[in-house]
């Protein structure tokens, strides 16, 4: 882990009508760091993800990726700039194969144009072959290569989660946002997932921001944890510090 | 390059398949079994296949309900026809150029309509494209260059079965190769989940407008073919009902299946011709066919399935040999549809 800050937010906030969903959100994510974002239901965790990926435009504050202000960027521009995500409720491309799901994300960095695609020139074959190999390699890392030709929606739940992470990685992100990756998983699957996340961090050069309710997962792998409630940061620090913070205990258990 | 070798074989198989079908029809015509009337029907089938396949690109592959396809066809028909009337060139060249002009003009309108409209979704898009189709009809009825309400006459009859057939084959092939390229994958991804597609880096607005424009382009080509087959254009032929008829072909065949569009266009056009004598009953049979399919197979006749001639040949061939039970790797290869006319 280096000290270089890759993603930073400055007083980030969004207001829906009269409701302030997130306010004064200040966060720094360093290179190769794994940070957990936790908070009770409705605290604004997913809203923060939506702000960071351009789904919502912030009404105040700034998002800074590697020194560049990202306000006003669309989701696909955010993805191209290096912020990729998964979704709380799995959003795979149904009706497409496992391999194709990954290829879609890879495809955005491909070069051949429409005419070359229709008439199948040399560059079409070259690039298609290249991403076919890349995509299979990526699937192999997640032990999904044997399902490459299956339809994505026919995978078991745990595998679908993995495929979503694989798809996000295919966009070659610098920051990976995981929205409740362990939701609905049994303890064995969760343990396997923790291992995968560790692996990802080691093999890919990226930082991870993780939303999770499963405390064993969050406490086990995160270096730092940010706790929010009612759209505001109420605590941050190491897992131990956070777990013993009276404000956090109050937010979760009621005062 | 195993991938490209298999595809080349598949391309060859499809080309031979298309050529054989063409040769059979030509032989039947020479023998007098297919008369002038039937040839005319075959041309209409080709045109309807082009229309259904191109609408399927927007409605099936991209998943956007567009109800103005006849509008684009009409633009292509008038643009192509006006060119053909004034063109001093020989018939075949005039036809090809007029198709390109018709397609290009329709594509320009597709782009102009698509940019503002495709930010909307579902019902809104349907209503606006519907309105667009009607606007085009009213404009065509009132312009002088399009012959006004009495229609455009004196269009040379340049369309023959050979051109219509091969244009159709090319259009189908282009649709297949497009959908198996990275652009096609992006289009399918948008249809499956546009939020996830956008998050995966797909420029959704761009691809929506792009698909809509391509769709309009091919509708324009079909229009140009149509105008020089009928020889007379009246704006009423391209009303709202026409758009719905094309949509019915797509839905009946299966949204997202070009095979389905081809079969449905062939089947329903034939049915329409067979029922010509009982014109009062025609719409009833038409509607009944649709209701039955929707009741028993809501995803359309073919769902998202695509027929592959190569696969069929392989299956027959391997059964005889009895050696390889599986089809080997599950790699799905780009296939061009064997054209059914």
C-alpha cells in the first residue's frame, strides 16, 4: 500500500427535494487500500456509490480521481476513467453467456469500428481473439471458465456475484466499488469471497471500497472502515477502533 | 486462428445455401411453375423480411419499442423513387443508387429523431415514434414533389427478384455480423440491463441512437425496393397500420431472433396472399394467429434462437459418423442465416 491518494471526495453531498441523503462526505482512498463503508439500512451507502459512479450528480462537493475532478461525468465515463462497480441486487446481462458478460466490459477498450466489425477485417479477428483469451483468463481466476458458454442467469447465486465482480474487473478499474458482495451468501461462500477479494487486490493494481453488512467479512479484511448514518460520517478508523466507538454502537443498536 | 477458420466455413455454407435456394427459385420460374404473380409475391416477401429484420434490431436486440418503422420506409421509398424518376442511368444501377440514397435519407431522419427521442424509454419512445410516422405521412401527402394526396406515379419498375433476393441476403448477413461484433454485444447488453451496461462502460445513448439509425437505414432500403416494385406510391400505404404490421412480424417471430423475423415475414406474407380472396376474413386470421402464438409461446415462435445451416449440416453429418456426440467447445460462432424465401 502506498500513500498516494487515488480517490478523494470533498464535502460531497446530494439533496433529493428537501431530503439531504448524503452530506459533507469526506473520504480518501489510497492506492491498493481496502476500505469498508458500513452503516444501518438507509444510511446512504448505495447513494454514495451512485455518486461515485456518476449515476447521481452531486449537488455539492467534489469527486476527485487521481487529481482530476469527476463531477458531471456520466457512468460510462466514470467506468472508463477507472471507477467500476457491482450492484447490490445483481445486474448481469441476462440472455447473454457468462463469457459475453465479461466481453461487454472488455469491449469498451477495443478499437475496431462498425464497418470493420461488419466486414470482419483483420483487426476484428485479432481483437476478438485477444479479448476471448483475456475474458477466459479472467473467468478462470474466478473458477467460472467451465460455465463460459452458459447463460449468465442460469448460474447459481454465488457464482453470479462472482461473475459481476469479474465483469467489473474487465473494465480494468483503478477503484473497485463492491456493493454488498456477500449478501445472500452462506458462510462458506462468504469465506471464499473474502479470499477472492484478497486475491483481486493482490493481482490487480487497484483500491477497493466495500459496502457490507456481514461484519465478519468487513472486520476481517478491511484496513479502514467508514461508518455513516443519516448520510453523515459518524466514525472512521481501523476495524477495532470503529467497533468500540460508542457512536457506532448507538447507531446500530439505538441509544 | 481456429475461430476465423470455422466462421469462414460457416460463411461458405451460408453463401452456398443462399445460392442454392436462389437457383431453385430461378429454375422453378424458368419451368413456369413460379409465374409473374408469384414472383411479385416473392419480392414482397424479400422486402418484408428486410423490414422485419431491421425493426428487430431496434425492437428485439436493443429492446426499444419503436412504432415508426413505416415512416422510415416511406422516406426511403420517396427519396429512392424521386431519384429513380429523374435518373438517366440504366435500371440496375439506378436501383442500387436509389436504395443507397433512400437508405441514407432515412438514416439521417433516424438520427434526427433518435437523438432527442432515445433519451426516453418504453411507452414514451413508442408514442413519439408513432407520432413521427404520422407526421411523415402527412408531410408526404402535402408536398408537391411527392405527388401530394394522389401519390407519386411513373416510377420505373427496376426491382426484380434477383436484386431483391440478394439485397435481402446482404441485409441479413450484415445484421448477423453486426450483432456478433463488439457493437452488437453492447447493444444486447443495453437491452438486458441498461444501468449495468452503462456501469460497464457502454455508451448507452450513443448505441441507442446508432442502432435506431441503422434500423432506419435498412427500412429506407426496403422502401426504395418497394417503390420500384409497385411503381406507384401513396402516402397512405405507410400509415400507422403498416408500422404495426412490421412489428407483428417481429413479435411473432421472436424479439431478438432474426430467424424468427425471417420465418414470420415469409409465413404471414404468404398467408396474406392466400387469403386475398377472403379479404374480409384476412384480418381475423391474422389476429387469431397472433393471439395463438402469444398464448402458447409468448416469446415468439423462435424466442431468441437463431438457426444455423452449418450446425444443421454438422449434426446430420456427425450422426452418420456416430463418433463425436458433443459439439465440442461451446463457442458460439457468428452465423449468417440461410435465407428462406
